C-alpha cells in the first residue's frame, strides 16, 4: 500500500487520534499494565512534538494539543531511528542515566514505540513515563506496546483513506452539479439565437424584398456562427473546463459592431419590442468576442423579459482611458432588495415576475463572464426602472 500523507498540524493530528475510539482504552491499559502514571500518543515531525491524546495521573501537565520542544524529547531520536526505546530505570541505564531528557522531565522509567503507518511513513509514538522505576523489559509489556502502536497506525491510515474518499466524493458531487449547470447554461444561451432564426425563417416565408432578404439571411448566418461557438463549449466541458473555469480567447474586438449584432438578433426575435442603441466606443476592446456577446445577449434578454413591453430598452456603450462600460436599462417594476441580494446566483430570476419562465441563469452567466475579464456587473433598481452595467478595466488582461 502506498504511504499517504497526513497533515501534522496540531488540530488535525489531535482530531485524527481522538477520532479513534480505542485510544483512551489503550492508554488506560498501558498504565495498568506497566504501573506508570502518564501515557500519550504523540505526533512527531521533523520540527514538532504534539500530544494527540493523554492519560495523566502524575500531574505532568500536558493536555491534548500541547507541545514539547522537539529536541528535548527521546521521541525525536526514535523518529530518526524508528526503533523503540525501553528504560526500566534511568539510574541503572548506562546510556540514559546522563541523558538530558530524563533530567529535564524528572522521570525514572520510560517506554516509547514508534507508530508507523502502512507504507512506512512515521507518524509519532505511543509512549509512557513515570517518576518511579518499573519493570518494562517483560515481553508482555513490549508486545502489548508494539501491538497497540500498530493498531493506532492502522486506524490512522484507514481514517486518512476515508477522508480522501469523502473528498473525492465531494469533488464528484461538485462536478455533477457543475455538469448540470453547464448543460443548463448551454440550453439557456441557445434560446435567443434559436428564436432569432425562427423569426428570420418566418420573415423569409412572407417573401420580403431581395435587399431585405439579404439582411435577414446575413443576420441568420451571424446567429448560426454564434450558435456553433456555443456548441463548441461542449468540447471545452469534455476537457474538464467548466463554467467556473472559463477559458478566454482574447483579441481586439470592435465591440460597437458586436453589440449591434446582438441587438439585431434580439430585434428579429422580438419584432414588437424597441431597442435603442448608443455606442460611443473610441477603440477596439481586447476581450473574448464570443463571451462578451453572451454577456450582452443575456443582459439584453433579461431586460426584454422583465422590462415594460411598451417601453424601449436602452443600451449604452462607452469607454475612457481606464474602463469600458456597457449599460442596459429597462423601465419596469423595481427589483425588491431580497431579490437583488441573490440576483447573480444560478437559477435565480432577474426580476420579480416568476411567470417569465427560463432557468434563471442569464445573469449568473453574465457575471461569470465579467469576472473572467477582470470586471463586474453593477445593478441599480428604482421605481422607474432597472439598469445593469458591465464594467471592465482596460489593459489589465494577460496577453
């Protein structure tokens, strides 16, 4: 089995050990078996000694989560050698009677076995100390310590594997939600261009003048081109590129023409609605043309859905040295504050008319596109109407 990595911060180590219900029983058994008054499970790294679980009947004063200076402990040496240390009586031990650790902490007997995770990774020690000497050389004592240390290591490994499995399941669940949202986003984005194509077909069937037919066919072809790019998003998704990780194709874009094209599409799809367009953009905008087209279509589609049907929708594009702005305004009822607070969340409606239909994804998509461009969408709503303004800083996107 491959060795897994376990976080060694005090909180994590203490939680991991405390989650093993057998540990308090193990520490109690250790003290009863040896007659010693202090036992602990310690997590030992190359820098820290952390008490994860403690049984203290000698007032040693160390609680779970407490730490000792690493170099002051014998566990530091055990980590390096990965061998147990057993001292029945410090005073009689030729190696440890002059060792700094017993002198510092005042113990006469000491036993510590390494906790090795399956795969060979060192976690820490199962240890015990006492101010009096105790016979720790007995085979039953050392066999019990070895068994308990192995048992703790096994439980830690299983616990970590379970956490990894839960994390994997969480990621799969999140991916599933994103997959559903992606499919819904694609369906939402295709609605407006499909409606525009349907309206164009209906106009052509009425036999308009040739010049009018050319205009309609041109608009329909532009709409088809946009739909093809939208469908290509499915391939992005198949490569693991979800809406939350939106790839951008940045290039100089004549944004006034792009916005005019989107407005023309929606005018064809909604021949009974008026759209006033005012573009005062002095230069090309470096952006993803398809995504900005999506953003514009979604803001305009939202205004057409929720705005007063007998009033024109207003679109204004402008820029200055630092910022590009695109504003869409519609007259209509004021959006309530509680709706405003969640307006850009997925599956929320862009107004207070629940009968308008739709999946409530248009503003969510638009805000995601804005964020991918380093910008944002502001909304202002009053009794006379509502405006959405996309603001994008100029010159901040990577090459």
